[in-house]
C-alpha cells in the first residue's frame, strides 16, 4: 500500500489533470469557461473521491447522492469528473466539447449526458432545482423509510447564482423547511465577467444565509486544502435539520502565474501559451488531454467505491415490506392501476369554474397518485391546488405533501423541476396565469429538461374582472405556446379538465394547465374528451359544415351558443374545442382534415391575443390589447367576447 505522502502526491496530480482538462477542452472548442473549473478542481476531487455516494456503473440508482452544478458555465469540470470516475463519457467526448451532437454541450443537460442531474446554465436555476431535489428526497424518506431513500443533494454555486433573485427565494424556502440533506459549496471567487464582483455586490452572503436559517461553514482561504474542504463538507452533512452552505474562497484561474484572479479567466482566457505556462507550474507535460494511467485508476476506483452501498440498497428494496406498490408508482411518477377511474365527471348543464373542477380532480387523485405533491404560491385556495387529507410540509411533518410555496413564483417553478427530475414525485404548483411571467425561465427549462412539472395557472383571461389589466392575462397563453415541448392545456369545462389531468399524469414531461376563475357551463360531448388528440368536434350538424368555429377554454361555450344561433338561420356550424394545440400539431394529416375539412371557412375564438391562431383559422375573434377594470362579464363583452360580436364575425366570414 502506498504511504500517505504518495497518496497525497497522486491526489495533487489528479487535481492538476482536472485543471489541465479544464483548459484543454475549451481551448480545442475555441469556446467555453476555463478559470472557474480550474479553481474548483480541489473541491470536485474531494466530492467525487471522498464524500458523495454514487456508482458510475449505475447512473440512475435511485438512492444516489445528487450533484448540481448551478454555475453551469463551468461544465467542463463536471464532464472531467464524469469521465474520470467511469461514467459513459470518453476522452474523445471531452475533445468534442461544445460540438454538434456531442455528449459535452456548453452547459450540462439532463437526459443528454449520463451523470448530469439537471440542466443548468441560467444562473440560480440549478440552486433552486437542488432545493426541489431535497424536498423530494425528504418526502420519500419520510413516507417510505430510510431503507429505500437516504441520500444527500450536493451542489456548487457561484457569485452569479447568489446574485440572481431566484436564489433568495429558494434559499428562504429551504431554510424555512429545514432541508438538512441539502449542501451547497459557494465558490466565493470575487470575479464576474465585468470585473471584480465588488462592482455590483457588497452583501454578506454567509450572514444572509444564516438569516435564512442555513448552517454556514466559512472555510476562508482553503481552496487548495483538501483536508479542510473534506472537514467542511462533512460538517455540512452532520447538521441534520438545516441546509448547509460551505463558503470557499477560491481564486479563478489557479494556478496560472499570470491569469489567477483575472476577470478574463471567467471566459476563454487560456490560449496555447497560457496553457503551457500553467501546466509547467503544475508539472504537467505540454500536451492536450494528458491523463496518466495511475490518475485514471485513482478516479475509477472512486467511481466504484459505493457499489457495495448500492447492492445493499437493492437488497433492502427487494425485501421491503412497506408500501411497495405506492413507492414504485411514486418513483415512476404515475398513478396506481386504474387511477383515472377515480376522477369525477359532471352532467351537462352544470356550472363550475375549471379551477374548481381541477380542485375536485386533485382531491380524487391524492390516494391514487402517490407521488402527487405541491401547492400554491400563497394562492392555494384560489388556484385549487389544495391536496385534501394530506399534511402541510413543515419541519415537524417532513412527509407532508401540501407545500406552502409562499409568494415565490420563480422559485416554485424551479423547485418543481428539481422535484420532478429527482424522481419520486408528481409536483404541482399554482398561481394566477398573469404571474407565469415570473416563472417563465423555469418553465422553459422544464420543457428543455422534459421535467414532469405541472404548472397550474388560473384566472386565465380578462374575465378576472375588477382587478384590472395588471391581473388580466392576454398575451400569456400565446407566450406559453411559443415554448417548444410544453403542452398547454386550456380545458373548456369541468369534464375536459378531468381529461386533461388524465393526459398529464399518464404523460411524460411538463404541462401547463390553464383554468378559469369564473364558472363555465358543462357542455354536451366533453366527457372523456380525447385530449391526447389536442382538438376534437364538440357539436356537429352532420355532413359537411358551412362553417367551423374553433375555440379554447371558456370560449368553447360561447362558440356553442353562436353555432345554435347560426343553426336557426340555416347555417350548419361545427364547434371544435382545441384544448391543446401542441397535441393537435402531432396528429397525422387525416385526423387534422377530419377536424378541419378542406374548403370549410374557420373562425377562431379566444380571450387572448390572436398570435398563432391564423395557422388554424381564417379569421379570429381575440383580444389584441390590455384589459380594463370592470366586472368580468362586462370586460369580456366590451372587448368583443360576446355572442353578438362572434356572430357578426361568423356572418362576415361566410359572406
């Protein structure tokens, strides 16, 4: 066995190799960030070789520790560690850094590269994702036991992450909930792109996090001290009932004799000469992607060191005597067999706001969708996101499934993504549709990540009424439809709402559920609606229609009323409900022609901007302006969402 000095020398060489790769890959790509990864090499070494529980041969082991690189611009650091410890990422993949279809994109992407847990890059998002992961871990452990769930969430964040307002929201929530399995290293390097962070930042991060209720370990100038780093990380683990922030003063670009602490090191500062110079300081040969066998062996052994823990977990799972069916459904993010049969149905003619119908659906789902968890951003009752019969998530009730997110819409969105990507939950979060603007960055990342986050947005139109244009969404549905891979559901009535929930729970990836504040009638023909088709015929005069009126949400009832008036004049009008444009886009041409026969004029109706409608219809009744403060019915009528105005548009189109 090697003596301590030999082991120490090998660790030092390993860290130097990480730094070498951190320079070489961006240099080969002529793109990327080198200095941050170089400075963080020692803490990455300690995390992957001594602290984190993982098995590189099984990247999706359910009880592994999670790692989140919130400062995703330093992605080469994570890729270097994944390659070294034996994940399915080759040295050639590092050589292909930031190239077309490579496994090493510019920022880490979950589902693209083994070992990457969340998609990071937009600063602060990964930090909030990690909070969501810690909630998911805590929920599973409290509900199903430590035998099947007992791990930690690790992350590295930067000055940039902690400058974004999102981090404040998420850190406050994490401290309030006492998420003791959440541990972050704060890379306090005092450097931003514009120059020293002191240009714009003078707050005291340790004191701020202490005020949030976090356990703070300030390691000071210990960026190169492996023992101090390990002690700090292990003290974070030992806190138990509080999240931890380990503050580490690093020096960007270390150990370059000319570029250390230089703001240029934030980007692609290390050209060939600077790389040669830095490698000489470290005693590395001047060759790209230098990786000695003994260094690789060191890290490959580290990548396998938790194999026994994984095998022990599998044995415990195989012998688990708890609610295995519920656990498996939670991990899969699905309902129990036959779960959808529990959803309520309504008789035509009833009047019910779709937000209230959704609340009834959630009440029915609690016992049959074991992973269901979430709540509202201080609007739980208003948005119908209460989970009856469940406890509120608190430090005294860590298995609670009802989350009070507080007035933290952006954090709520990013936390949902972390919960979904961790696995074991079907997370929902509700607020008013107009506040989806606060959440947009997180929603976009949910779509990019295929995270099964359910965004429930209510008060979906100018029908909100007296609160006025600040609270009346008009452009928001169109803006959400612009996000790729995000199904946007706007159900017409209570029965369509139940069908939307079936599609959401049985589906993969994120969902936006857009619901009314005001009551709307339950229509004939919506029970069991084919939401997976995206659009379907609600009322049909038979044969080839003279006109098609297509609508979404509360405007479907308006379209039905207009079709009835046209029928009295001898006009055969078909009404099409389009609860999910994205699903309709994926249908084959035959089905789309079945819904919209060629040669038949089409009129669209929606209480929002007309953007996007002309791909489906010839004319549209919409609201291409802001709303106004008045009773909801008055605002809708004054802005053209009345039977008289829609009828006039229909007749003009027919003429």
